[in-house]
C-alpha cells in the first residue's frame, strides 16, 4: 500500500511483507533492518509442534513466530517501508490474506537447505498478483548456488528478481528491500509518480 502523498513533505508509507518457510530468517531480517525496536511474536517451540513443525535442517531452532513481526525502515525522505513478517508454518497461513491486504510487494526468503519451504509463499503471491523478490538467505552450512541455478529450481518468471542476502546484516537486508521497491516501480510505472 502506498499513501497518496498529497501533503507536501509527508513521505509515502509502503507496506511490505517478508514471507517464507519456517526458520528461513524472516524475524531476523525484520529485526536487522528495522530502525525502530521491532515487534515480534516469537514464542518458544513446544511439544504441541512435534510432528507438525518440520525441523529438518534447523534442529537448533527454539522459537517460532505465532502472529507477525513488524518493523520500519526509511529508504528516503519520500519512502518509508512498514515491514510485516509472516509466520512460516502452514497452520498460521490463515493470517496471510489479512497481512497481505494493501501490501505493495513482498520478499520471499529462501533457504537452500530446504528450498521447498518457499514454494507456498511463491504460490501465494503469484496467485494474488503481488510483486515479489526472492532473497536467498545464505546460511553458513548451506551449499552455494548460482542465481541461474536457483531461478531454475524455483521456476519463477524471468523478470522476478532472485538475490543472495544475509538476513542478519542490515545493509544486505536493506538491499533486498531496495531491489523489491525498484522492481515494483518497474512493474507499475504509474506508482513511481507518487514516490
């Protein structure tokens, strides 16, 4: 969502989703890039998740997002991004439609150790016509792949940006967000006049 920017000096407020599978780094990315103390609904994993949450490849994970993450970053004096991190487990996907309402675009975080966990996010945004970029979070123990290999494995359209990132690093996360905003502006030229 972009505010109308009708008042001089008022920046455009842009709603962005940060999505992806369970444990890919959504909370970490929002926290790394937010200029305010991020709101997080992280809770400890419990016995209730045994057999429901797939911890393959992320066995050391101790917490999970149960509602959303929220942060804010000012990209320029004209653009402020409000970031909403989605929960990654399937049992929380019922919230995604509400979170997506009014968003300008999305970042789909991917983990090459469990690349299949990002497919539901890709499907969600493709079905709704919401522009998105794929940010492959580089975990230290994950194999490295070329962007072309990742694009083929993800089977996304040739114009969908696929970038590498480190969700822990503010500048890396910020570059992902800039890539998304630039992509949205290229796809929707009329929007660029308000930003």
